[in-house]
């Protein structure tokens, strides 16, 4: 059976992994360690930025394709995106309050609330990702060929900044199996990407251990 081109799964795997690790680290936080508080704030801020980049790209590239074939096809996704953005803004501001607090008891209280708020956001975000995978992806498959989806995907890749491309590649490579990654390389149109984009193979080599990197190179030679 022919497997259709996956728009959402690779980056969703990466976002799920990074948010899960963030939740674990937030739960283990030493509230008396200022360096740990700063690291948590920076991690939450960066995660919020990457989620915002992800949603902005979807609204620019995938949502118009949904709306073009299904009236209001992306409306609920965009409503959820606005709610998620509000939750993340509140979470980032709360993490800043936690970082600035000087009283140890206050830090304990704020740290717990920050941890709970992070996990409430994750729960809502998981539901949003599931809606994209279970509803939006089959809709795109129904109305568009793989060739059309791959063209859109390459346009989405080309629209990212150098820093965002590298960050998203690191997310994807850290959470994907070799088959996912080989399939992605099979569909990338390198000539369509800006010249200053990071070399995906170099990012992969930096992300994987020696065994994984060797296995990936072997699989890529078969393309």
C-alpha cells in the first residue's frame, strides 16, 4: 500500500519530545538555584518561539490549502492557535516572575504553579496536534496529490530563517526514526532552498550518535 506524504508528523514528533523534556526538567527544578531558574525561563521562551514559528508557517502554507477546498477548513485550528499563543504568553510571563522572586517559599509556590501551567498548555497543545493529524492531514490527502503537498512543503522550508531551520531540523532529527528522515531527504528540493540555509546533513551528523549517523548515511546512499 502506498504511503502518503506526511506534512505534520516529523515536526510534531520533535515538538512532543522537546515539550516532554521541558516538563520533566520543570518538575525536577531546584527553586533555590538561580542558574536553574534562568535556564527554565530561557527554555520556556525558546519553546514558545518555536511553537509560534510552527503555527505561523502553518497559517501561511497549510491553512490556505485547507480553506481552498473546505470552507472554513482551518478556522478551528486558527482559533486553537490563538488560545495556545495566549497560554504561552502567560506561561512565559509567569516564568519571568518565578525567576525574579527572591523569597524561597514564594519560589516554591510559583515553581509549582509554573510546572502545572506548563503541563496544562502541553495537554491543550497535544489535542491541537492530534486534530491536525487526524483531521487536517486526511483532508489534505483527499484533495491534493503528494506532488502538490511536497511543493508546498519545500516552499515552507524555504520560508524559514537560517536559525529557525536549524532549530526545527534538530527537533525533527532528535525525535524521528531513520525511515522518517530518509523519506524527508527524498522529498527536499535543495535547489529551492536559500543558499544560506544550514546543511541538513551536517545538522544530522551533529545530532546523531556515531551508529545512527552511519546507518543514516548507508540508507541515503540507497536513494
